[in-house]
């Protein structure tokens, strides 16, 4: 009997590996292989106007890591990610709590909240660019009628940074709302009813029931949004072009600039460092603040 049990577990293990083999093949072909290829290019001096491609080892990494522009782009990327993800999480949780209640027109409200997320990022960024326009933008039109004067929203480093953050928060908050709403709907209603009978206040129910049971979903949502925010490119490309004076240049946008100049070696180096940055944040999420326990 013991031998049959071992054989059964062995066959189940083989079946399990066979089932995930297609997924592993996809991951290898479309994730691991491109990363390895990019890493290999980053070890070469590969420039379009220099015919000969030469192996330089880690010299490209030394050049990038000693470049102040790279470290400033890291600062911009991290600051953007922390700011935008914080606002998106708070607003997404607030909207999810509202949409989880039994209110009139809840279905319509859910559809309306998801509209910004359904709009392509390029179109969304272009729309915000028009609203931020100094001469004929909506915001300066409103400010002028209020007697506050026009503001150069995209013309100074600070205002341009927060202009990108606001546009990204508007675009991506529905994503957080959708994930957190799904988590809220999985929480049994009986727990809230029992808490009401015990006389628990709204804040006590939120602290003792909602947050602990929502934590696994919240962690996944934070990881997904942070990974996406650290790779930000398209909204910056359309809205500010990395300006003014490189003030909104993210790491991905810096890599794009190198590729655009034909320096594939340095562009690949920045891309690999972006991968390392994203991986580091993911590991921090999983290991700091008892996040690992939340995923169990």
C-alpha cells in the first residue's frame, strides 16, 4: 500500500510538471530569452554609426552607473511610482468600498469608474496634454475666469512631475478599484452582520474585518501597479517628452533615448538595470512588512 501511494504521488507530480510545461515554455520564450538577449547586447559596444560591434564586458554598466542622468531618472521613477501608487491605492480602496455597498445605480457607477482604464494610454495622455496647454487648455481657462491667472503646468520640473502623476492616477485608479472590489466581494457578509450585533463601529469593522481579509488582494494589486509604474514610459512620452530639461525622464524613457540615438549597448544596459529595479521592489513587497504572510 505504501509503495502504491508513492507511485501515485510520483505520477501526480509528473502530471503536474506536464501541465505547467507549456507555461514554462512561454515564460522562457517571451520573458527569459529576451532578458538574456538584452543582457548579452548590454555587454557590447553596439552603436549604429560604428560598423564594428565589440565586446566590452561590464564597461557599459560602469558608464551608466557613473552617469548622473541615470541616477536622476531612477529618482524620478521611484518618486513617480511611490506617489502615483499611493494615491491610486487610497482612491481605489475608497471607490471600491463605495461600489461594494448596496446603493442605487451601483452598476452604472461601476461602468463609469472603469471608463478611464478602458481609454488607451496614448489617447488619455494626449487629452491631458490639451487640458494642460498654457494658451488654450481647460485648466488655464478655468483659472483665468476665476481671476487666478494662467499656470505653466508642463513648463516647470515640479508642476510637470505632478501633472504626469495626476494623469496617471486618473488613468489607473480604476484598475486598483476593480481588484479591490473583487476582494471586498469575497468577504462573507456574515462577519459584518455579527460585528454589527456586537456593536462594532464602521471604523472597527474596517480595521478588524475588511483590512485583514483584503490584505492578500491588496498586496497583489500593489505589486502589479508598482511594477507597471516603475516601467512608466508612454504617458511621459506623450505628455512631457521627458521634459522640461529631463525633469520627468524615467528609467524606461532614458533607455528609449539611448535606443533612439542608435546606442543599443547603453540602451540595453539601462533596460537590464530597469529589470533589476523592478525585481528589487517586488522582493521588498514580498518580504518587508509581513507581506509574505499576507499571501499565504
